[in-house]
C-alpha cells in the first residue's frame, strides 16, 4: 500500500484550470482534464471545483462508482492528506438557514395523515434545487395536474352487506408476492433530497413486503441498493437504454445475476421533457459558472439537472430492439410508458410480459393523457383480440396516485398494480426510511377502510362494475376542488428579471 501517492491540498489546488484540472472526490485525487469535454453534465460544473474538493456537489448526482468506472486508472492520482485540504467552507446561505429551520420544525411523523403531507414537508426541507428537480413536470404541467384530476372523474359504485370483517389487499406482481397492490416506482437522484438516497426505500420495502423498482439514475449505485436488500426481497429494475448497447447488456445481465426479478424498459423518454422549474433553477444557480467558461458556449447550462445527465439515452430505440432484449435476459420485460391501445397491442404481440400505462409523472409529453384514461382504452382493445385477461401479460398504471381509492379504481378497471413514485420519494426526503414506512402504513390503512366500504374483500373482487368511469375521457367535467393537492402544487413562474 506504500506506493499510493499522498497529495496535499495546496498541490491539488495548483491544478485549477481548464487545461490542467484536478479534483478531489471522497478523499481521492483525480485528473479530469481530458474528461472535461465528455462530462455528461458539462464542463462548467467541474471547473467550479477545479483544484478543490468536489465531493459535496458530486454525491447527490452520481453513484459512488461513477468516477472510478469512467476515468482511466492512470488519472487516479492518489489520496489527499485530509488535514491539508482547505475545507470548501460552504457558505451557509440564507436559503440553507431557512431550510435548517424547517428541518427542525418538521411536523412529528405521527401527525402525518396522508401522502400529500410528505410533499408539503419535502418542499420546505429539501434544497430549492432538489425541489425544482423532483416536483417539475414538462411545459405547462397540464399532464402533471391531469394525473390527479383523472382519478376524480371516476366514481365508486360500492356494494353492501358482504361481511367485510376480513379484507386482504395483498397480491402478486409478475408472479412475486407483494403486500400491497402498489410498487415503488423509479425516481432518480434520491440523494438530492436525503443523504441515504434510495436506500431509504430499499430498507422500508424489505420491512413491509413491498417491491421497489430501482432507477437507472438512482444516486446510490445499483450494487449498494441490492446489497442493502434482503436475499428474498423482490427488486425490479428500470432501464434507460444506452446508445452503447454493450453497456446496457452488461447492466441488464449484472442485474439478473444479482437477482432482480423484472426489467422495466422506459419507452417514453427518447428525449427528456423540458421541465421549466428545473431549468430555471439551474440557470440561476450556475450563473457564476458560465463565467468560468470565458465565452465558451455551454449548451447544457440551462437544461436542468435531468437533461444534463440524460445524454446517454438512445433515441433510436424501437420495436426492432425487443428481440435483442429478449435474447440477453430471462427476466420478464415490461415496457414502461405506453400511452395508447395501438402500442399496447404491439407490446403484447412483441411478446413482452407487461406494460406500464404512464406519462412519466407528467414529465414528458405535456397534455398526454393520464395512465388511468389510457387504461380504459387499452383493456377493451386487448379484450377484443383475446389478449386480456392473460396471466402472462400484466398491465400497470402510474402517475398521480395519492390515495388507496386511486389504487382501487385502477385495479377495478383492470390494472394488476399501480406504481407510486414521487410520494415515496417525498416520504424519504422528509423523514428518511421511517417516512417510507409510514407511507406504506397509510396505504394499508386507507386500503382497509376503502375496501370495506366498497365491498371488496380481496383484490380479485375489484371489478369494473364497482366504478363509474363514464366521465373519465371527458375532460370538461366539474369535480370538487382537491384542496390538499392544490395547496401543495406550486404554480409555474414567468421570466425572472436580473437583480441589479
Ligand atoms: O423523469 C426524470 O427526471 C428522469 O427520468 C430522468 C432521466 C434522466 C436523468 C435523470 C432523470
């Protein structure tokens, strides 16, 4: 071990330019000069930390192994003597002070009564940047809001006098036991909102028999998440397909070897939507950075966090690729992001094991329809061809689910289970693992009550006759105002004037 080079802070600090750029991450020194133009997030952000410790900025956006796997070994220069590194004294901004105050004044967890509450708390206790990234949706955010509204256009037709002493909401998802007809859907960059990131989900899920879908762009590395899971815990994987299929092949096969039970290929994001809240945040936040570039144009600077790191996603992905995926894995393949009956039929005929009817949480094509509305189009179309019901082809819905009543509506209309993304993310941003456990408990409590009141003792008893979805596809119906949702929803802002 004696041949490891030990550098001092001042030595590293001498390499602080575009032509000679060293950085410190997790106590190690890296020469990133040649890597600068290749950095998916642009060079500017690295240059901001040239010659300094970049760990704090690096951590939420990258899995821990991102730098070691992407940078040739000869650029790993050595370790830094911690006592010699000038602490990048993070100036405690007014924003940060306020955030800390809110963290301290968080409502006690036992006073949290519904999933909206986690969102209310998260908005105050995470950084503005994290909030902008998580909460944003594309363009005018019409679809984001529609995802809630759609559930409110479906009304229950409850049945009575059925002896509902015992109700059971457990189910199977792709042949795997799940204590809820809900799975934790993939969301990226968990460490922006909590230091343990997605591990909060993994730990909570294992205590409650809930299935977690790991995101390709999680802040924790894939292996960290799998290592944190129990051997018998079911994990699914969400996949962004890389332009370099070899990388994707290795990733998928590694996941399968590590015991992941299903592959959800995201098919609605050949390009990321323009999420304006996120874009504005980045633009304002990195203003100083643009100057480092000295007139160089950095097209990434106003794109927001997600767009900056999504350039590896292959927009050429097509139906022709499905047989290749089938050839590289035995895991069930599910296409995530189907939005029409036409594509649901193609998916079935392509031989995949399921589809997620989704608009990516309103973050992709704005004014795309809600998953629930897609569901009532897809089921009859599949049924007419004899493709539904079929135990080997499961249909999922995600987007906008905040209540067990939403879950029951989707199941009654033919979904096998629903995906829940942001609410679980917000649960850990606000209260860590315990928050996620509480969110699961809330689902249980609401499912118990709603199933009793609806007269369904098991998920199999949730039938289409229990709902009136006749207004679902009509977008001009009045429903009572969803107060909690609208109180949490932050309206888009207009252009910002510069400060003088
Ligand atoms: O919705 C997203 O933000 C998302 O899917 C994504 C895609 C690429 C990078 C980060 C997040």
